[in-house]
C-alpha cells in the first residue's frame, strides 16, 4: 500500500519512482480498454433511444449523438470518481488517479478530467502526451491543469 507522504514545501504528495514505473504505457492501454467498454455500454443506450424514436416520431433520435459522451461521463464518474479511483481499464493495468495532495478524486473532478482530455486532445492531437516526458510524475496536460496524476495502484 502506498503511503501519503506530503512535502512540507509544496503541499504535494511525494511520489516514489516505483509508483510511476510504466505509467505511460499503462495509461495508453487502459484508454483503449475503456474505449471498448464505453462503446459496448453505448449500444443498449442507443437501442433504447432508437425504440423511443418510434413513439416520438423520430424526435428522440436527436439524442443519439449524445449517447456515447453521456455514457462516458457516467462511466468516469462511477469508476474514476468512485472508491477504487480507477476505470476498469486503469484497474486492469494496475494504475489509479490521485490528487497531488493525496486526496480522493470525486465524480465531478473525474468528469472534468475526461472532458479536458477530449478537449485538449481534439485540438492538439498527440502533443499533450509529450508533456508527460517533461513534467514531474509523468503527468499529461490535463493532469497538470487539474492537479492530478496517475500512478501505480
């Protein structure tokens, strides 16, 4: 179990090199695992919207583009913002998210983490990934902005 040792100067949790070993690869792999899970969870939601479109004369079908993002946010809130502090993919790869002060990530911060990830990566593509090569704790750009990092569980 990882201890919460706080740096007196910065107030940030001290992270050991072992805790960051292989984190970039684990994050990339967990992203693909979670992407598949969110896609599979979106199928029943899309089917329900499809069926609801019949009595609403197609009005409900306007919700179809919103299904995957809403499913993704609910997934992040329940998993990353939950007691395990990790999505299913992250848990499978042995990593979890933490706040710099050692505190738990709440569901709102987990959703904001996902939103910032997509906004930043949709404009800058893979460039934010390079931030992890220069930042402490191998953090990505959205981790830096939110005061979080991903380390070994």
